[in-house]
C-alpha cells in the first residue's frame, strides 16, 4: 500500500510519535532456584521483545527470590545468583528490549539488594537499594547494606566495568526522551525517594523492582504511592511486585504489576494470579516532556536542588526503536474518544457536577459584584443557549432571586425551524423565566436596505452578509434590552466554536457581558444537559424538553432551505467538521502542543473502529462513528487552518468567562495567548508530510 508520507517516517508506529512500549513482568519463581528463575525471566523477556517493548521490569531479587532470608548469607546462593545474571546477560544479546532484573550482589565485602539494567549482551549499570526496611515483618538490614554505605561508583561484572549507585539515569541514544532510573521497593515509601532527584535531572521513566508482600489494604496504598510519585515527578512509574512462588512461611504475595503515567493508571495486572503476568503499555514520554516544559514549578524545584542534581550521572546507551509488525503497531493504551467527557459514568457525573457548579457560581459572583439582578439571554433552542439558560436559572436560585429576573428572548429569523422555536418557547416557560419572542426579520430587512444587499429587493442571496446581519441583529437587540432593563447579557458560545472561529465577530454571537460557556466544549455541553436531565435538576417536563433539544441536529439556522424555505439548509458539521473529532483535535493541540501527525495518530487509534473501545454508555449506537485516516487528515487540516490562522483575533478580545476544565480555556487572560497574525503553514506542512492520505 502506498502511503503519501515523509520518507522513513512510519505513521502507524507508536515509536514515531513519542511513545515507548514497556512491560512489567511477574514470573513464577522458586525460592533459591536461580536457574529456574533465570529461565522464566528470559522466556518472558523474549515474549515482550516480540511485542516491541523497549523496557521490561521484573520484581525485586527476582533471580534468587526475595524470601530467602538468611540464605542470602550462603556463598552457594550468591554464586548461583551471579550465574543466573550471567545467563540473562548472555540471552539478552538476542532480545530487543532493556531488561531490569533483581539480584543480590556481593560488592566491596558488602551484600547489596540490586537492580541491574541489561541490554543486548551488556550490563548498563547497577542500582543498589537505598532504604532498607527493618520494622514489622522486615529485617533487610540483617542481610543487606544500603546504597548510602557504598564507597564506590563503579563495579566490575563479567569483565565489564559498569556504573554503580542510586544516582544513575540510563538514556537511550536512539529513542527521544527514553531515560530511566531504577529504585527498589522501600525507596518509594520514603519522604524523598531517589527517583525524585532522577526525575528532576531528566529521567522520564521511573522503575521500581519490588517484592512487597501483601496485607489487607496495602495494595491501595501502593497504588497511591506509585500514582503520587508519577504525578509529582511528571513521569511514568512502573511497579513490579513479587508473586507466585515466593515463600509463604510468614508472608503472602499478590504479584501486582502497575504502570502509571503522570498520576494516571495506564495498565495493571491481575493480583493473586496463578499464572505468570505480563502487563504492557505504550507510555507517552513526549507528553511528559511537554508538561515539564510548561510547568514552571517543576523547573524551579530542579533549580532548588541543583547541588544534588549535579551529582546525578547520565549513562547513554545505544538503543534504536523496535521495528513493529502490523499487529504490534496497535497502540497499547486506551485513548478516550471524548477527552473532555469521561467514559466512566461516575466520573462523568462528577465532571458535569463540577462544570455546572463552576458556571453557576461564577455567574452569581458577577451579579453580586455588579449589583445587577437581571440577566438577558438569547435562546435559540440549540445546545449552547439551552445550557446557558439553565445556568442562568440556577444562578437566580442561588442568589434567592426570582427566575423571572432572567429575561430570555427567542429571536426567529429567516431560517429558524419550527422545532427549535417550539423548544425555545417551551423551555423558557418550563423554567419559569421571563420569555419573550422578537421577530428580527423586520430589522434585518432594514439593515439589508441600508447596506444595499440584494435580499432587500427580493434576490435570495444567502452569503456571509446575509448570515451575519441576523447574528448581529440578535446581539444588538440583547445589548439594548440589557440597557433598558439594567441587565447583564449572558453569552452562550462554547469553546469549540471559539477554537474554530465559528462565531460572528463583535456585535454578534461572539460578544456578551459574561459568557458562561466559553471554556466548555460542544461535546461536554451535550452531556451537561443530559446530566441535568438524569440528576433531575429541574422538573420532569423540563427534562423532556431538554431531551428533545439534545436530539436536534446542530445548525446555525441562518440560511433557509427545504421545499418551503422554512427549514435550515445548513449543517454546521458539514462546514467545520464533526465536533466530536474537532474537540479531540482541540484538546491535544492546546493541552499538550502535539504536532499534527501525532494528533492524527491518536485520533486514528481512538476512532478507527466504531465497535470497539470505550464509549459513553448512554451514547446511542447510531451516534457512534468511525473515521479513516483520510477523514481525520481532512478535518484536522480544516481545524489547523481555522485555529492557527484565521480565528485568533476573535479570541483575543473575548468576554470574561470562568475556566471550567483542565482541558483549558482560550481566553488571553487564561491558558492561551497567541498572536492574531500567525501563519498555519508549519502545522499544515507537517500534517501533509507525515499523515497518509488514504
């Protein structure tokens, strides 16, 4: 198949887009049977290598087993453990991934509990455990010595002299941002784990070889520690706990395998499994670097600890991205189709609750501050104005003012459909606001006559002037009505429209006194209204009207169509693209600053199959879409041109509005500051060069 992409760039490989595939393995072990343990380690590593993993993590002291206790003082076991390590090193010459294995090592007449990084026939380095637990069921200081007691920073193993210490970062020369650091079990349980300094010094991937026996409630705490460390360090965190085969003399083991990325659980294994475990995921190391670049506090922390960080060593090793077959190319992580809308119903309800209350309380604050007690809003019967009207009504409830203080106006024009008009009127009545209808067609006709537009003389010229005269008349009426009633005009335009410039500038739907929806994307607004229905914020009758509005096709209703000319000819998404896809593009453009080809790859991974993956449970099957790469490329091109080149001037002067979600705001006073005269060329050329047009 011919791909029109940049030569040498594999669009379908995760490695081309800043991902690195990793695996956490929990092999079967036998206590003190080092040859068996080495064989199981090698076998699992080969399976991970075949799947294209770059790094494979094994549990603490996995080559000997952790629960040997005083057997660690037996020369036979130590020599056998060293021989097991030799076998792993030799086998690694035909294994494509880095192996991180645990082994006891006798160095400078001290016994260390070590993690050893192995790659393609060589040892990259050795990290001894820093903090040895010696409380409750743990007696590690009886057998081992802390890394803090070491007097050397290099050791000789199998005719290799390699770095030794807890201060080593291993950086791959052929894979951007692939830099890992090892720590061992208890190290994570301390106030300042060694990996904290490693992350500040540039490590993106923190790995923990753990044994970690299981007791009631411990698993939840382990997860909190690993999630918190990955979040604080803006890093990936891999955790491998010992499992089947460790001694049950006094302890039990659950074999937990965890992969976190910036506090988010990406993959996990089955606890208490009777089978060996391989947990695999693709980690977005490029996204971590993007976040670190933005987070001034992270870089300030690195500066604060610069004296310590000067002692961190970085060891570079040769490593190229694995070549993936067609099966292995599939991204090994879940990419939400709706990044602004959680697929989990409980999380989605929580997000809707927060967004709704942020909007209500922000609007109430503006009214309290100004002393204004009335709100003026245009209600079209569409999604945005519907949700804004709901917010207005609830703000009045919060302020203990009558809902009649909400002055709502539906203003039919030349293409207003009977359905949306009926929904608008019914909603205003059901909410108990002061609802009024103003026909804007006479004032629009006057404007057409004043400016000499052909429509004034009967010629059906439905151009941008025809559309914007209607939008402008509506906003002009609202502002004058606000003057007449001492009210505040509430804007209804949403984040998606601001991103795409789908708003009439100035005295149009672009402007208001306060806009409650400005940082809420279109996809979330649909679910906010659904949440309002399901949580019964209003009466059952109101809920039925809201449901009818949610099910109405999105249209600006500015150009007449149909046989009678009374139905809208426009479908917004035919012009600017599916909102579900454009919201996806918006999120990864503004939240992470990804290049277009990566956004297209993520969109392809999320949307290529309508029958798989996570969908919001209440999304009807007929609204579940799939998009081919060519479709994604086309609509992303539309998005990039509109977002970067022709729409910023509208965003530079938008009204005040509350920031609602972590996905961001496009206010110049918030998350997004950009020049109004930028060119979109670099984004469009990158898209064209690297994304197939097929």
